[in-house]
C-alpha cells in the first residue's frame, strides 16, 4: 500500500475536491503540516504526497497514476 499525505486549506475549492478523494491532513489544524509545506517551498495547497513525491494541485489522473489505479 502506498503512503499518502494530503495538505489542505479549508477555503480552497481544489482542496475540497482532493479531500473528498483522499482524506489525510489539514494545514489549518496541523502546525507540522504548515512547517512541511514551507520547508519544501510550497506556497499553495493542495499538496498531495505519495510515497515521498509531492504533487502540487489536484489532478485526479496524476494521483491515480501514482497510486497505481
């Protein structure tokens, strides 16, 4: 099974779509998630991490590909 982490914001419509597809972390509630995004140079959300690879933005096809679906 692949390890998936998703970083989101409550006000981002793309994040809502991604959260409906994958439920994990919310940067509004998790300081370590905010720190991760800043440390890795991400300025927007959603960021979906699949097996150590960050995907910026929500692209269902890319997520499915990385998940092997």
